[in-house]
């Protein structure tokens, strides 16, 4: 079963059996409004220069993109939080191909606005071999064009679920990154970009290997 098949099955079960209709309506409207805003089309695309970063991992060590790119390409995924089941399935699918990614010479990191305890919990519960770095206030996500603020009615829904992002993210902007995946070449150029304003839609991680093989072939040429 593909990643999207798993996400679709979860969505059908959640919206059909677990979530009240008014909650589903609020979620659908928020997604539709974000799509209609055109923000995803304005986010950084392949061919653009990726912003550099120096962000702490879940244990406080600073991870610098410049250091990672000295070793090879960088696979970067933006992760909303451990409270998002779609995001967790996405990370697990990436972990399933993590060894292949590293075998092709690339590093792999996730970026999240969550506080360190939540990032540690996410790494542990999702069985990750790669770090989730802290993007406080979604500052790096903003540089990529991914940061957006949740509408007030969706904030109320999140709070009703016990998901207070002001606590979980350690700041009260109530912003999130649109789910996004990037491959950054060693010169800092974005070689692959997939951004989707619909958080229930994710690219399959199998798309990453051909991009990395192409970068390796170009480097050897």
C-alpha cells in the first residue's frame, strides 16, 4: 500500500466515523481557503536557492545546513507535529527509505515548530534514524514560503481536541508550515520541491531516489 493509500484510508475512517460533521466542515474549509490563497504556488520551487539554517536538534546540538551540504545533498521535510497522524505516517514512510537515501550520499532531516520534548517523543514513537530540528515560530518555514496562520475556527477545533499549539510549539503565533519536501543539491540549489496546502496529501518517498541518483550522476560527470 502506498503512502497516499494509507493516508486516504485514515482520512476516510476519521471523517466518516470519528470526527463530528461540523469539525470536518471546518477542516475542509480551512484547507480549501489555503489552497485558494495560492500560497503553495509562491513557496520556493526547484531551481531556487535554499535558505541556510542552523537549528537545534531535539537534544540541543546545533545542526547547520552548510555542514550537511559539504557531505552531499540534503533531503528536508517540514513536519507539523506529533499530534498530526498524517505527518507521523509521512515520517514513517520516509524512515522506510532512509537507508536508501543515505546510501545515495544524502543527509536527511525534518523541520518542526515543536518544542524539544515533543520532537524527542516524535523521533522515538516514529522510530526515526534522522533528527527533527527546531524551527521556533516557523521562521525557516517562512523563508521557504510555507508558514501560514490557522483560521480562528480551526484554532477552536484544535483546542477542542486538546491540541494547544501555543503550548506545543512554545509560542503563540498559531502558525504551521504547509507540508513540504525538498532535495537540496550541494551548491544550495533546490533540486526537488513538493509543497501541498492539503495536509492529507503527501508525495511518495520513492520520488526521492531518482532525484538523488541524478545529482550523483551529475557530480560524477
